[in-house]
């Protein structure tokens, strides 16, 4: 938005003409404000308060000019309607997230509308950026009083003041109707423990505004009506907080979060307008502070980034909390849990052995990219679901889910206790990962080789054949693109964890388990009791199903889509890669162990495991901390605390402690 041209004080003083057309007076008002705040544009001629003082002194020395200036100011403000300013500026304008997103995006490229009789348009032209109106709130009481006196001198019959009072009352009524419509909507009512709509505080909001407006000014009735209106607003805000709490527990809808936030801001604006209606608001700085806040809110209202950040925070938090609950199962605290992790990882390695052999059988035969991608996706997805149903563990899936758990350990009032819990969780995560990787890799190799031996015994050929086997050995090399592919695979592992949390949120918000339990077609086929058990099973496994299926399709389809666009990318997953390398070595024979290519491949697989884990963990940790707003200490302090624990008790990061420790 291009600011208006800044003119000199001579034009500001001499251009005041109360009889001029409104468009001329609006241009004069904009120029006056621009001249006052010109120092904020790099002009060193004085700060805004100095310029206001200079202008008032100049007018004081010329009574005739002062009268024209005062009358022009009062008449211009009296001719403008401030309802749009009070009801729209600084508040979300659309009633849905994507509508508001589209509006803000369009206004980034469209020119500002010309000035008209709406004060909102003039206001946004005078204060287009955050901080443009700060000088108004910073004016000294003497300067504020002098400006009020100047306005009152020009408003001889009080018409402009009465017009502003009416606009405040009308704005309160408009805002109350808006909040009432949101609060009484079905989407909000179903999240509040209230029987009838008339029992909600929103039902009485507009009546409270009417009662306040109808009460005589400066009377005890007016004071009592104001107290009732303030109480009604407070009750409505409490109801919105309850609805938001329901969302946090039972699933988040982006549009509903946006709508509830709009209602909260509307109620907050009503409270500020009530403060503006107080007789002393013009002289105690209430109006000046409100104008400055309004300008800053308008700047925030134009920000697409701020809209996305504010409305995505609760959704991200819900997703992170879901993955955090899953992550609790992956932290081992004693020998029993450690042994269970080893057994669970062994199951995951055994299933992955089948996955590797099936992948080699169905891919790499010249089929269309979409077909190969779909086949690989189904193979991965079914294998990962089978691992979950058999209570197995795939090592590389753990970090993305345990990161939220670690972030939660940082929350708390006592820093020493918070650090101790975090370091203990890190130690638990490291040894759990060691157990999971060991269980996966120790079992996937013999299972894959046993399956290959059975195929050979049945008369089938080697999987892979000699050419593909040599390619696998060379492609896994640390000297090639393996580190890049492994890091990108870590990103896919993190994305699948987010999808798992999102899917649980979606199922919870849509009440999928309850709907399935009562679905006529399911009850008819399974019976009522079995349908309820089936729905309960879906509810327990929703995050796992969403995460496993999404990970399967990410690993299967992303390489094919990348190849379609000419981007080289291959999945580098440590357990899958280990199984593939074992089968390739079986095909090539023992002589491969004497080649440097094999040992570079081994180093590449070690790097693959490291990058799979660290990339997915770091991304998940970053999102968890930002979304949960965990009170986190400095990274240096965290690193030092972990290092101290490693030096004091290194074995705790490999094997579980024999007894619970309380030392930091």
C-alpha cells in the first residue's frame, strides 16, 4: 500500500476548510496525520509529540485559523461512520478459515480502495503498517487534552460527538449479534454441556446490549446495565473456552478453531468498546491506546503467515499429543520393558524379512511407475500393519513419536527436575533405539536368507539376480547418494507420524468409532456386540493404522513420483536396506565380503540408520516444542546435562538401569 504524500505544515494549517467537499477534507486529514508522523519515515525534524505541540502553538497564535481547523476536524469525523472501523478492523472478516486465507492473500496483490465515508477505509490508509499509530498512545496527557479541546471547539452543536456515541452503540449491537450467531450455532452447542440454546449465555447477549443502550446516560440504571453486559460477555468467553477445551480432547477442526477464535476476539472488542463509552475515556488515554492497538491489529489482520500460525497451533498440538501418547510405549525404563522391546523388534525384523523378499519380487521388472509404486506401497503398508497387529516394532518409527514425549518432559516449574526428566527420557530413548535396531537387524537377515533358501529349494531363482544384486551393493555405498536418500527417508518417517496424529484427530472429531458402532450395515452383519468391539478396536488402533498405511504409501509412491519428474530418489530405510544387502550377498556369494564395495555398503547402512533416526527425531522435536509451547531451557544447557549423564553413567544409554535412579 503506497502511503499518501507528506506535505508541509503550511498546507496542513491553510488547507483546513469545513465547507469543502468530504473527499477534499479526507485528503486534508490524511495529510495532517502523515505530517505528524513523518519522523517515523526518517524525518529528523522532530518527534510526533513535538510536531503536535508546534501545530497547536501555531493555531493558538491565529484564532481564526484555529477555528477553521477545529471545525474541519470535527465535521470530517462527524461525517464518517465508524461502525465498520469498530466492527471489522483487526477482526477476522470471513466466517471460515479458507475464506479468510483467500481474502488476505488477494489483498497482498490488490490496490487499496479509495477513501469514502467509512472511517475504516480512511484509518487503514493513514495507518497501513504495525506501529504507525504508536505515537498516539505515547502522547502526553497535556497533548491529549489539548486535542480533545480542539475537537470540542469545532463540534459546536455536539453533532460529531453524538454521532460517535451512536456508532459505538451500533457497533456493540453488531458485534453481539455476530458472537451470538457463532455461540448458538450447532457446531458450538454440541461441544457445550447445555441442553437448550436459550440456556447458553449467548442467548442473552443482544438483550444485554439493548438494555444498556436504552438506559439513560449517566444514571444508576445505565451503570447496572453495563455490569450485566460485562457479566454476559464474561460468561460467553468462558463458554468459548469450554468449547475450545472440548476440541483439544475430542479432535480439532481448522474451520471451527478459526470460528471460535473470531468469536473470542469479537467479545474482547465488545469489552474495549464498553471502556470507550466511559465519560473519561477521551482524557485518560483509553481512546488513544485503542487507536494504536487497532492499527497494530489491522496490520496483523493482513498477515497470511499470522493467520496460518495462529490457527494451525491447536491442530499441531493435537497431532503432537497423539504421537506423544504413542511414543510413551517406545521408552524402556527397566529390564522387563527392555526385554519386551527386543522381542517386539525381533517380530518387526521377521516381518520385514518377508517385506524385503516381496519387494524384490514385484518391483524392478519394467512395469509402469504407477503400478510399481502401488505394488510397493501395498507391500509396505500391509507389512507395517502386520507388525503392529503382531505387537512388533520397527525401529525407525520410534523417534518421531517419542519426540513429543521428550518435549513434554521439558514442561514444569522446577528447572532441575525438568532437566532430570528430560535426560532420563533421552537415555531411555537411546537404549530403546539400540534394542529396536538390534532386534530388527539381527532377525531380518536370517529370515530373509531362510526365505531365499526355500525359494531356491523350490526351484526358483535368486532374488535379486546377479545384476540387480551388484547394483544394490553399489547403491548402498556411503560414497554415493545414500546419506541424502537416508535423510529424506527420515523426513518421510516424520511425515507419517504427523499423519498418524492427524488421522486420530480426524477420527475423533468425526466420532468415527461411535459412528461405526451404530452403523446399520455393520450391526446387521456383525451384530451389536461385535460391532461395538470392532469400533473399540478401531478407536485403539486409529493412530497406528493411519501412520503405518501412510508410511507404506510414502515409501512406495514418493520415489516413483520423483522419478516421474526426473528427480533421483530411492528409499533408504535401515531395516529394509539390511535385508536387501543380505539377499544381494547371498546371490553374489562369499567373495563379495572381500570387496571394498561391500564394506562401503555396510558403512552406508550404518549412516542410513543414523540419519533415519536423527532427522525424523529432530523434526518431530522441533514441531513438538513449538506447538506445545514447552518451557525449554537453552540448547547448551540441555546438551551439557545429557553429556554429564553420559560421562557418569554411560551404560544407562545402552542397557536399562537395575534400579530407578534419582540422580540428575
